[in-house]
């Protein structure tokens, strides 16, 4: 199998714009959700750490 045969599915004919825009939107959505979840997780850990940390007397 050559490289051309391997990537022959990429053009998608007349539906290329629809298919690639759907892939792009899906990727951006998943990446945004991942980044926001990670940020939210870090902020929650910081908040819990400050809330339940013991103070040295």
C-alpha cells in the first residue's frame, strides 16, 4: 500500500468541507473541555488545600 492509497480517504469528495469542519469543531470542543476540566480540577485542589490546611500555632 502506498502513501497515496493510505491517504485517499482524506478528500471526501463533495462533502469535504462538512466533514473536516465537523472534525475541527469536535476537536476544538474536546480540547476546550479537557483544558477547562484540568483548570477546574487544579483550582478545586487549591481551594480544598487552603480550606483544610492546618495552621501552625
